[in-house]
C-alpha cells in the first residue's frame, strides 16, 4: 500500500553543479512527521544534473531552458505537487539540519497561514559584503514573526520600506499552502515573484509566518556585473510593488555612494576572518561596490516610469540588465 505524500518538496534545477548530490541527500534525509515526496523540474541541464536526477527516488519533470520563469515554473511545480503543503527551495540551498522541513511545515498548523519562510545563513566562504547584505535581509533575523494586515487600506498607509518588511517572503526556503497558491498563483516575473505573491496573499486576508529555526545555508559570490543586474531588477520590483526609491535623484548618487562606502569599510574592519592583506583588498573595493549598488538602485526604480514613457535608452538598459538573472 502506497501512502500518498502530505508534503511536497519542490526544487527547480539547471546545471546544479557538483555540490547538488550532497544537498539533495540532505533534503532526502529530512525528518518529517508525515510522508513527503521530492519533485524536481529541470530546465535543460547540460552538466550531468538531469542524468543524476533520473537515477534518484524522486519525481522529475523536464522542460526546455527557454520555458523557465521564476513565477510560472513554481506554479507548474505546485500544480504537479501531491502534497497539501509545498516546500519551495533552490538547488544550492543546503538544509542546516534534518528538521529544516518540519519547522516550515509546522507553521501551517495555523489555518490563516498561506506561506512560511525560513532563515538563510551565508556560506562559510562568503565575502564580507555578501555576509553583511544577507544579515540585513529580513530572512536573516533570529526572531520569529507573523506578518498580516487588517485591511488593504492599512497596508497602503504604511511607508514604502514598512510595506517591504510586512510583505517579506523568500523562495530560497519557503512553504505555501497548495490550495491557496492555486487560487493566488505566482505571476510571470523576471525577479521577485515571492514578494509579489506575499503582497497579494496579505491583501487577500491571509498571514505569512517567518520561522528562523528552519535554516538553510545559502549565499552567492557573483561577478560585479551580475550584482549590478540583480540590484537593478530588485529595485525595479520594489518600486513597482511598494514605491521604494532609495536613490531618487542623480545628485543623490554621490551621497548614497559615500554612505555605502563608509558602511562597507566598517564592515571589512569588523570582520574577524580577514587578515591585513584581506582587509586592504576589500577596502579597495568598497567605493566601486557602493557606487555600483547605488547606481543600480537609482536606475532600477527610475526605469519603471521611463519604460512607461517608452524611452529608448531605458528599454535598451532593461533588456541588457534583464538577461540571465
């Protein structure tokens, strides 16, 4: 007799790399008080990932790489899932222990909860700038919280950054109630499908729960060019959803760059893992790093209005920054 799964763990993959077999093993060894399945959608891997997956006790769906979308591919996974709770993660998020899933699943004991998300811990080899950025994200906090609104009017009255805090959600490590996610699906987006979804389920009267005891080890070391594109898309999304515009004018770029560089310099100075040569190396990168972050924040938010005016320069930038993120 086959017991149907109550929980589905969904992982999208694409060229997952040599660490993925160990990460999948950590996921398979999760201790859960109910049956669960693992569902993987691979979008055209060419590095041996899909061949490895075909040999695993999982359900595998293969799609062309051109069909992958952060929102729509997750919708496909949720539709195909057999469990009433669907855990969403990414191919390089390593569970910190064998109760990672259980602590997310427990959040759904509250019938009001549409989604839950967990804490992210940077990799041991993460750079000081990446560690600092992740520590500033709400998914690094150690205190649990329940996010809800009493009405759409209450949410609209919040300041832009307070709206972000209220609607925080992160599909690096999250769970959704399947029936609600089918009714309120993710939307087709290049970036930030999780924040957009959380915003809409809050306005529909549901709650989001943050459970910091559910932890994954996850961070990225990307090229400066990739980071510029990521921050551009992030702030384009934040402006569209919540009106966040942290660098509203060109003349603010210099002051924002100075403030960011000072913060980066202090971050490097306080990092106990760095020796003298390491500190000097990262100090030299503080001003270029801060300027690139500030420029991407400025262009990302500004692009929303400029794209509406169909300005050629911003249409070109948007195509350029939107590739391969």
